[in-house]
C-alpha cells in the first residue's frame, strides 16, 4: 500500500538520522590526468537487519558537469530498493530498482541510456555503492544502481577486481591481503577517471 511505502521511506530517513553515531563515511577524490575533477562522499548506516548505503558525487571538468546521488537499502543482506538521481550538464535522470514480491522492478535512465526490466528474480547481495565499504570476492555478481544490470567481478591483475557492464568498466584495486580498497578506476561514456580514498 502507499501508506506502507511511505512508512518504509520514513523508516529509512529516521534510520539515517538516529544512526549518525553508528555510521561510517568515506571520501574519495576523483582524478583525471593527475588533476582533481571532483569528489565522492559515501555513507553507510545500519540498524537491526537494515543497511543503507548512500553516496553523493560531483564532477566539474571542462565539458562535463555531473552530480549523482545514490541510495541503496538492504534488508537481511539483500537489496530491496535503490534510487539514483543524476544531473549531467543540466539534464536530470532517475534510476529506480525495487524488490516486489518475488522480483525486481527496474526502471533506469541515464545519459543516452534507458532500461526497464522485471525479469530479475535472483536476490541482489552486492551493488556498486556497497563496494565503497565492503570487500567482495572474485566471481561475485554486482548490481549497478544507475544502469540496472549485473556485472561479475573478475580478477585481472594481482590484487584487483574488474567489473564490466554495457555502459562502463570499473577496476577495484586492493592491498595485498585484500583488507583495504586503494583506488577505483572508472571507464565510461562520460569520463575516464580514478577514485582515490582520502586518507
């Protein structure tokens, strides 16, 4: 019901407010050709069986101005809702993913990209915004909240995992014992850049 949906959204907001003390945050610098072109702030809050991952990023570089806000909500380790609001060069886009009964309802829109689907029935346990805080394993399937598709993490070089989706490619670099994310390399239609965690 609508009331229920509203209640769920309200719970997420309240959860974020009351969990400020128990949440984690991470900041990344976005760099291209050695220059800082933007930043990303990521947040993770958890309470009982609910985890919320949020990120806000902005890029301002020559011909590209982009702001992206992502929110992913997990219940018992399974993604139940994801929303991405992006503005690229003044144009706004929204991507939404919602678990309903036994499947995901996916409606994703980004620059020169539109995708809708309701055939995915496998519970999603990893999505892009979760990778800022948790370290996956080779072979894990990761959902991209912006594009509504799954990618499999492959080991390409030592201590790195690559994920390729139709619209982009990310390579996650870790320290030798895989306990720390060192950087993310992003290759997509908007801009190729690196994300370096602030120490």
